[in-house]
C-alpha cells in the first residue's frame, strides 16, 4: 500500500473516530503521558500489505470492529456461573453484578445439558454439580428472580437442549413483564462442536439443524437483538486441538450455520449479525492474540466474498472469550491466577467483546465465592489499572504478531479446503461447508485430528519439551491444600422434591396436549418455537419436551472408532 492510500485510510478512520462516542476516561499513561487512540505507519511512508492490517473499524477488521477500540466501550465482564439449584445460583449472580460484572453467563448441570430432568435415573448424583439444575420455567424464574432480564444481557452455554431452555428463558421474561422483542443475549446452540468435541447431543445432526434453523428464523422475526447462535471453539480447544484447528473448525462451523440460514431463505445481511463466537484464550500469549485477529479477518472476507454479505455488521465477528480451563493445574493451584491473568490479557489485546476469567480452583471444583471474586477482580485490574484500553490494537504492526496472524490464517484456509473436500463434489442440500462438516463428523475426521494434536502435546510434556510450572518443573511448594466448594447431596433431594410438587400442581391435561401439538408440528415444516413455548408455559419439563422429541426423532449414537 502506497503512502497516499495509507493517508486516505487514516483520514477515514479519523472521521469515524471523531464521530463516535468515547468513554469519559483518562487516556494517558500512568506517568501522565498522552497516548494516541491508534498507531500506524509514519505519515508519508509506504507499507506493502498494509491493507491486510488496516485501521480499527475498517474492513477486514484485523485491528477490531470499532474505530475507538476500547475507548468507546470496554469489553463486557461476563463471568460464567452456575451451581446447585436456581436459588443458590441467583445469589451468585447478584454477587457478580453487585461487584461490577456487566453481564451474566449461565452454566448448567450435566442432566440439563443432556435434556434430562433432575429425577431422571441417569441424573443420579449429578444434579447441581457442574452447573445449575433447570427443570422447568419455574426454575428459570427463580434463577433470575430480582434480575431485570430486559436490562441485562444473558448468555446461556448449552447446545443439545438449547431451544427448550431458551423457551424457558422467554417465559421467565414474560412473567417478569419484559418486552420480549427487546431482549438481548446469546444462546450457544452450536451443535456441530458437540459432535466434534464436547459430545453433549440429543439427536442426529439433521433434527438439531432443523431446530437451529427454526430458532434463527424466530429470533430474526421476533427478537432481533438476541443472538441465537454462539459458535464455540472453546470446547474444541479444550479437547486438545491446536490454535489453528480451533480457529478453522470454529469458523467452518460458523460458515455452516450461514449456509443453513441461506437455505432457509433468510437474508445474510439480516441473520449474520445474530451469529457470535466463543473462543478459548490459552497460555501462549502471542499465538492467542494472532488467532483472534486472524478470526476477524477471515470471517469478514468469507462473508463478503463467498456468502455475499454487504452490510458492515454482517461482516463483523463478535466474540466472547474464556480463559483456558485445560491450562489450570491441580498442582500449585495458586499459580492459576497468573495463568488466567496472562490469558485474559491476550484476549483483551486480541479485541474480545466479552470475557470470562477462570477461578484458581476450577480444576478441583466449582469456584468458591472468594476465588470467583479474584477471577472477577483480574478483569477489573486489567480494565482499570493497566492502560490496555487506551489504544486500539496496540500490537498491530508488530512483525511477530502480524507474521503469526498471517500464518494462522493460511493454516485455517488449508483446513477449510480439506473440510469442503470431505463433502464431495455432488449436490449439497445446505451448502458445501455444511456437507463437509457432516461427513467429517460421520467419519470421525474431526475427533481423529484433535486426538492426534492432543497426543503430540502430551508427548512434548512427558519429554519436557513443553513445561508447566508445578507439574513437570519447579514442583517444590510451601502452599497449603485449598478448601474447595462442594455441592451438598441435599441440593438433589430438594430439586427432586420441588419437581414432584410442580408436576402435581400443574394441569396435566394441558401439558399432554401441548406436547402432542409440539410433536405434530415436528412432523411438518412449521416452526417449532411457538408450540414449544406453549408447552413451557403449561409447565412441561425439559426432560418431557426432549423425551417427546427423542421418541419422534431417535437418539444419536456416535459410531465406534478405533
């Protein structure tokens, strides 16, 4: 790019920056030195290839979506929380919001994640242990009691039974008197990553895609600010993938959902802004920063050049980040505070839109109140004390960061080509990327690739080529054993009792009729969201809704791989 083109780009950025709203804050260094909102090539100089870096708020968004960076608004502090029953988690949410958290993120227990009620035999011993137990709309009401759903953005990390859980969230909001059309939040819903990595599915892929398509249509029509899909690379990385695999598999899944929306006749400029992303921030500081920057650039280019998006917001890759759970160690767990801070800083320097920081004891148990507070304060120290919010993309133009960004982008493109090849050359009912993903799931290609990467890393640890402090080096310690939080068995006993009382007190005939109507619609091409909402309003439970659909669609069994 020549000097005149660079100067013109800076002028465009300056005009947008001047017109944008900025926070009322002190944008100077700790010593009082003023800093510019963005830095780039010196005036009058040429910079070949600068169009791939560009200016914040300008295509291809390598340097961020907004011309102001975090001067306009900081990232949302969205701490992931859920344990025990809805009342206990509600108390934790109020603590997080009272301590300065900006949004909520719901962690569900394993029975809920698998579409099972708390009194299901398969739920025995699991109720409330890895998240909050939600059996019906009544639990969802308790979960958000005293929290204005119209005034807070809420993320829900659930995919298999995401749609009925979303319906419970809507009914809880209705019962608060909220304007449903104005709700804002994110539902994970990403079923592709379940088959690839996390393994929490209900049905074969096709019925899940039908539900997701229905949800996309419903939200586009009824709740335009709500994001019905958070495409998740986090679980792919936690399963053992490399940064490039996380990047590529996640964006490929996103392209698959774009193809799904297009196959439903939706306008890409209307539904693409409702797709968000969820990435892992691992401990390799610069690689993670480069990964986030490459992700924005790839997404913008594919949405414009492959899928025909023309609206700027449709080109934006907005993402939430969580620090790497797999980087936490049971040995010397206090060291996890340092790891989490480094990972959080990488996410921020990569331009994350919201962030969860893991607690130091999460490798052992659910976070205690004190460890949850330390995790929250980690973000607040970064935001308030370090000066990282003063400059947009402060590492932009670094030879190392730009080289890593280009390298990860190139590796991702190679993987995209391989996935599309998996789908073959024949007709693609939804789209070529979707066909490749489905074939890769069916053949075990994704799981095999991730397993190989995890094996290579484990070998490096065992040989000492990669080091983890407190695990394979610097193992001596004077630290005492942590006191960890434990969920009482009484939570399960009480949850089962409440569930039984609710079943007794509801209109059983209304529930039966609503479930039958839902199944009838499942056999047609109609949208399933309205009849599912009616079932939830009648107090049908999550397990009853999912079991009715299991009876109709069957249960997915992963093919055995050796």
